[in-house]
C-alpha cells in the first residue's frame, strides 16, 4: 500500500495518480492531504508537494498544475534529456527530488488532450493533426512516454520499499479493422454500377472496366474481399480483432456499399460471428449528430446486438463534443485516439484510459483505447515504402512491448488486397503480426 500526500486533493490529481500508480504501476494506493496521517503512516509514501517531511518517502516534484481549473493558453515547460524528455521539470530551488519533474501533471496534460481545447489550425478535414501537437513538435510522439515514466517510478518505489506488491502488467496486441468500403464492386446497386461503368469508359480505364464486369459476373473475386485472409490470420495467431463498420448514408466522404445491400448484411453477420464489432460514425455525422443514432441503430439491428465500441471515420475527433455525443448513445469504448498523418501516441500512452472532460473537470465512464499506427499514415502521409513501413511498425511495437502496454493497429480491408496502389503492402501487415508473436525472429521447431 502506498500513501501519497498532496496539499490539495483535486479531480485532476485523483485521475493522474490512479493512472500512474494504480493502472500502470499496479499498486494499491491512497491519497491524503493530512500531513499528520502521512507522517504516521507505516508503509510506502510519496510526497507530492513542495513541503519537506522528515520521513522515508519518494519525493516527486509538484508543479501546481493539477490544482488549477479550466483551460488557458499554456504549453508546459520541457527538459530534453535521455531516454525521454520530461514535461514540468523541477525548478532549481535547492531541493532534491527522487523524481525531478511532475510526472502526474505530464500524464494529465497529455491524456486530457489539454492542447486540443485551445484554438488550433485545422487540417482540410477539420482535424487537429500530428504537426499541431506538443508531442510531435518536441520529438516524442512515437514514444508511450507516460507508460515508460510510470514504470520508472514503479522501479524506484520497489527499490525503496521492496515489501510492496505489484499487479502484473502484460503486453497486449489488438488488431482492428475499419470497413470504409466493404467491396470494390459488389453490393453497390444498379445506379452506382452503371455510373461507374460510364466513368470507366469516358476515362478510357478499360482495365478497371474489365475487372469490374468480371467481378459482377462472379468470374473474379472482389479485390477488396480480403476477409478470408483476416480470418486465417485470426485463427493462426489466435487474435481477437475488432471491426468497425461504416453503416451510413452515401455521401462525399462516406462511400461504403449500401447499408441495405444483402452483401453488407451478410458480411456483418459473418464477421460478427468471429470478432468484436463497433460503429464507424460517418464523416457526415460530425455535422449532423442525429445521423449517429441512426447509424448505431442500423448496425445493431443487423448484428442483433448492442453497440458499445466506436471509431470515428477519418479519425475526426473534436473534444469534448465527440465523446459527449458517444456517451449520450451508450458508446463506452472509443478507438479514435490517434493521428491520421503520423503514427504514435496522441495521448502519450499505450494504455487504455478513461476520458477526462476538462469542461466539467471530471473523469467519465468512456474508455479511450489509444491507436498506435494506421496503414494510410504510412503510405499516404509519410510516403514510406513497404520495407520502410515494416521498420516503422517494428519500432512502434517494440516501444509498446517495453512499456508492457497495448498495441492497437488500424488496417483497412483494401490495404490487404494487393490491388491498385496497395500492391506490395500486404507483407507490411503480415510481417508485423508475425513480429509481434515472434519478436526475436527465432525459428520455431
């Protein structure tokens, strides 16, 4: 048991301490603002204040950030050092600290997405993107910095108080798929197919025309139908994937096959028998919130089950509105916490955490599952080759393994197709999965 002393107990402090000591550290703990209780406590102690106590304890620098309220124009001070930079570093006041930066304020600033409540320059889709983020600008976006620092604190606590007990923490891999366009040609309806054929003719794209007609005549498989491959990987590696389905009306940014198509319903029921499922809220639902409830009901009716997981289409996330809306419709797990333009850890962690609403200064029930890497980030934004993408994915996976965290990937069915601009990219995903299950590269007997 650990007792942490702080001069004032706030919702921010409780939130950060629970994550650092409880969720990552694996400790039983309590928080007090009573100096008398702290001094008389007969166990492990953390002094999170600017006071000095003549007792055996771990002293963590206290910046005061977590006793503030509201949001103001602010960027934390930072000290660049190895193996990771430190936010809210201690000032040179002659005191000695076991942890000379405010680890709790650092975690809170990153996880609450404080900077996303401030004015920012949106990208063309209205998103807060990687290059706007504090982590990207200071070079630590690809590190789960909060997890690594929390584990370092854990080591210091165990060294000073070896009698402490710790809950075991294990690396987890969660593959997820966004089904934006279930099939390239199937299930599109007569009108859309006729218009597509006319477009192929007018643009002299006879190769595409031939492929389309052969698929529609059932002479060739649809190139985006990579579901047998996904299910074979799931079976071989004993994976537990999650599928997010775009079940929306057709629109400029929402181009899935018809939600009323038998191909769509058969696919959902087939995958739903073997994997977890969730909603992929349409781009249009961001501007027309009523659409979200309609899409959730559509998906639930096809699957014949409740929908409690979500990932935003285009990773379009506005805080706190997006999460408030999801909770209103009983969505309690979101997988959108990542950047489209760059892989890494948008919230500074590879551990699922509860969303903290800064407008209400309170922790919510919504569980945020951080995304580490998306296929399109590697090819479309970073312009990597497949071999370069493999190296990037391995590095990210290694950092999460080091942090004993949860590695969540986002792939699309068409990215496994070996068709069109995705030719040569299937090996990126299959190699990554193999690496995760055999990081040493040793041949199994």
